[in-house]
């Protein structure tokens, strides 16, 4: 013991020395002064005292006040100063991988070290940490995975859960798991950090844990709402303006198709707000323009106009544009790049900030651009609280975010961008006033802002719970519903039951809610169960390449572009890929042709000519590689490109594997004289998205369509679909694992009796039993 203590003391002294030397260097002093100028520094002593006296502490403070970068350092420093600094291990979780990476890099820089020394990070498939790493930034998912192997978090002294105000599913889940752990680890400290001031909920969950509030400071920010922007710039909105946007065009068409029903309560709240608003102090043109405003459209033309206006007329300062997601960002970027001023690299530094960007791109976001160059960052809500760009002076807020909302009653996820909360809008606005007075352009009228909800609902209350249920099972936390009843806020019982039922249907859970072997594989593949299933079977049947493309394509949206003015050309280009009655196979063909062109360095040109999004292609490419290495990691493929693609040319097999992954997303094709209609058991008649290759057919020579997603707008719409045969559904629908044929038959039997002759069921059972003997996953 004495020897160990000696070693620790020596190590602590070394670290102390190292820091002192660094802080005496000019760069070190600058960093030290920067850190001391942040509001968090003023609360340092108070925070450390409370942390030492309480097992759980909640810290809230405005974004940019220094919570994420400073507080872990405060803890490390005091521990170093006491004798046992060298044993302190701080884990700080971030909801997104990009913030874990950028924050760790920043903290290492502030300490004058290389990343991987005392500060490290770990995100899925990537990381940098060593044996002397004392502060580890990781994604919430990584900590959950660590809990799988190490229930008591042995050796960890502090867990910091950051950004808890976002109420992400993983964070809520982690808090429940940690709450159970605390009594077993009385010396472990739990620190929860949040940007907004709804800390009381967390405090009461953790037995009245103390709350520390860090006062913040921002320069005054001027708000311009849509009506002010129109008045100020003289811009005129027209219906044409609204539909000119790439991705939005489809939505607009859909709303034209079925105008009878209201879209959702939120949209109708917007319509009511607009009707009640009074714009009498505004010009005739502004009032007319507002009538043309389409709340469903992000308004790319308007954004372009405002950006141009800022570049031409406003003082220097970076511009931050909040968009809904990666696909909107890349479409807007494509559009701006062909603008004479905004697309000119000598005048504008155009950057994107989203979850899947490269780290070289990340660094540029923080750097101040050269003189005369205007930095414009197109961001998702990552830039709302996780990442602070200091030199932002102008913010454009589209008022929306893409998030999954969930209607437990009909089990249909809605993936449309939805309006943000007031808290989010204020956060976005606040980004403009970090270093000097700023301006925020809200791309919606003030009355719509007034109709926003105060706070966003927690993710656990609004999204499907399948992945969460699998995690609960893999961490052996007992009954799913019992565990969830102890969550910070418990989801509806019906949503929990739906998720469990779904997991049984796809064969991940057995009758008594235990993980099947397939289920166990799915828990180690960090993706939606359906993608995981598809990849597993693609690897087993040696048709991996096309299945990797399909799985990646399901995550990266809108590969095929349809600009309004070149619709016919775009459709003609798409038809060369779409001869299989399958959107998924069209994607595979497009990807493969692009890949061939890419070898000759003509990838971008190929996309341009064929109306494909080069950005989406690159995203698919990156995801494919990620999926492939995951499969290699868990030993499902040896990575030999020839053997794992022995059957990749077999279109029937690929259909079958897609069917295996996407089941029970299935509808029957009913032909009539001229055309066909589609029916599912739950919804009755359903429609195809207009951009589906199957929407252009008049006849489909298969009895079923298997689809990855249905979305309720007015009617139920199916996104990408693939035509499959009876035998594929019979053999590959549901799970392929021993012993559940009866349960599965009950489910499929429902379909069979609904659509087909019951006699087929018996045939199915016989074939299925034989197959189950052959294949056991
Ligand atoms: P909080 O977590 O409270 O939102 P942070 O600790 O992330 O605040 O940031 C504190 C300050 O450090 C901010 O002013 C931010 O701009 C700055 N900062 C953070 N990361 C970087 C970086 N990678 N490069 C430059 N400055 C950064
Ligand atoms: Mg932070």
C-alpha cells in the first residue's frame, strides 16, 4: 500500500509540474486567461465544495459558459493537488460523437497536451485514450456499452452526464441505470449538466440533489421575424418560391394530393396563429407575401436571399444557419455553391456542421477566417447547445428540427421536420451574441413563434422504443416494463407493449421476453434492428455488397434529386436504375455506377449528370465502410471481398434479404384493370411516395411490397419499397430461428387469412420447419 501511495504521489507531482510549466508558456497563459474569463470559473470553488459533499450534483448554465470544457478540468486539478490525483477517472458523456471529439481536442489543447494523454475520447469505432487518461469524453452509447461489461464502473470516480436538457433517450436510460448503481458505489460522484434551467425535474429524481446555477452573459441580440425580414429586404414570397426547393417539392405535392385532412395539430396551430395575427403595420407587399408563406417549406430561396444580403450589406461576422438535418444542409449547400457571390471561395467560407462530418471540417468551424472572408456555417441543432462557435454574429433559424415523433396508437413514426420549442428558438438566437451584439433572423412569423411549445417532449416519450428495449435486456435489467416505470419520465404502456411485440415479431425476443440469439447480435450492432437483421443475413448469405448499400442508403436520405425545372430529365436519369420494381435495388445500381465513375475521378460529374446527390453518395460510402467493419468486429464476416460477395449478383436473394430485414413492413398489391392499389392490414389503403420507382408502374408482377417506413401525413405513405414474391415472404418474413415458427405463423397467419388462401399456411409451416433445421442464427 505504501509503495502504491508513493507512486501515486509521484505521478500527481509530475502532473502538477507539467501543468505549471505549460501555464508559464505564452500559449498556456493565454489558455489559462481564456478559461478564467468564462463564467464557470467564478463558480469553481462553490462547485467543488458541493461536489465533494454530495453524490449527485446538477449544474446548469448558459451554453458557452464553460461547463463541458472547464468543469472536468476543475475536478482533475483539485484531485491532482490532493495526494490521490493519479487515481481519478472522470467520464464525461456527450449525446453526439462530434461533440465528444471536438471537446476532447479542445480540452487537451487547453492543457497543452496531445489528445490521448490525460484527456481522451471514445466514440463508436474511434477513440484516443491511454492508460494515463483521466478525463474521457465519450458518447452516451459508449458508457452504456461499458456498463454491459462492467456493471459497477470499477475505477471510475466521476461520471458527468452532459446536455441532459436535451432529454435524449440514451441519456434518460443512462440516468435510470446510474440511479440504481449509486447505492452500490457510495464514493462515485454523478454530475449532471444542462444548458437550460429546468433542473428541478432532475433534482427531484435524485432525492433533492443540489442545483448550481452559473450566471451567463450574452450581448444584446436583435430579433427579426419573417414579416420584418420581408419588410426590411423587400423580398417577395410567391407560391413558386416555396416549391422551388429540391426536397420540399415532394412534400408540397403530397399536400396537394390529399388536402382534405389537417396535417397535424401543430400545423393547424400555426394556421390558426397566422389567421389571428394582425399585420396591419406592414406594407401591402409584405402582407401578400405572408399569405404565400408555406409552413412546410424550409424556404431555401429566402435563406439564399438573406445570406446574400448579409454578405453585401452587413458588418463582418460569421453566419450560423440552423437547418433541419443533413439532407437539407447538403441540398442548400449545393444550391449556394452555384451562387455567384455565396459560392465564391474567395468571398465566402461555406461550411457544414452536422453529426457525420470529418474532423478536419470540424476544426475549420471554430477558426476565424482570413480577413474579408465571410464564414457561413450550415448546422443542425448540434450547434444549438453542444458546440459553441464564438465569432457568430448572425443567426438564421428555420424554426424546425427533424426528430422522430411517435404515435403509440397506430405505431407509425413521423419523420417530418417539426417545429422546435421556444427554449430551442431562444438557444439558437443566443448563439449570435457571444462576442458582440448580434442579429437573429427567424424564418417564420412572430405569431408562429408564440404558438411554439415551451419545452420539447423527452425522446423516450415520443419515439419507438425497440432499441431501448433491446438494451434493457442486454444489460439484464429485468422486466422491460418494470424498468421503464422507474425512468425519469415513463413512456406510455402501449408504446412499451408495441415495442416488445415488434421485437417478438422480428425474432429478437422470445415468448418470455428473453433475448434470442438474433436479439443478442442486434444489441451489439448499434443501429436500428431492421438494418442489423439485413446485414446479418447479407453476411450469412454472402451477398454483402448490395446489402451494405441498402442499409447505408436507408440512413442517408434523398439520393435522387428532382429539381422542379428539370423534372423530366431527372426522371429519365432515374429510370435507368429502376428496372427491378425496387427502390432499394435502384439505389444499389445507382451506387455501383457512381462507384465505377468514381474510380476514374468522375464521381461528381456522374452525380451531376444523373441527378444524384454527391453528398449522399459520399455518406453512403462512409456508412458502408462503418457497417462492414462492425460486421468484421463481431465475426460475421472475415472481410474477404470475394467470398462475402459470392451471391451478390443474385437479385432474388437480395430481395429476400431485404424482406427479412424490413418485415413486418409489408403490404399486398391488388391489381385492378388499369393500375394497382396497396393495402396493409393495419391501415387499409396506403399510397406510395411519388418518387418511388414503383409509383411509376402500372403493374407490379409480384404480390407484395416490402417497405422500410410508413409515414402518416394525410394518408399513410410508404417510403422506399421492394416487390417480393410469396415464397420470399413465407421463408424470410419474420425471424429465422428455431422454435418460434408457431408464434411467427400466428402473425403471418393473420396476413395470409387477410389476403390469401389459408391453405398456404400449412405449406408454409412444413417448409419453415425444414428451413429452421438448416439455419440457426
Ligand atoms: P458549455 O459546455 O457551457 O456550453 P464549453 O465548455 O463548450 O461551454 O465552451 C466554453 C468556451 O470555450 C466557449 O466560449 C467556446 O466557444 C470555447 N470553445 C469550446 N470548444 C472550442 C474549440 N474547439 N475551439 C475554440 N473554442 C472553443
Ligand atoms: Mg457543453
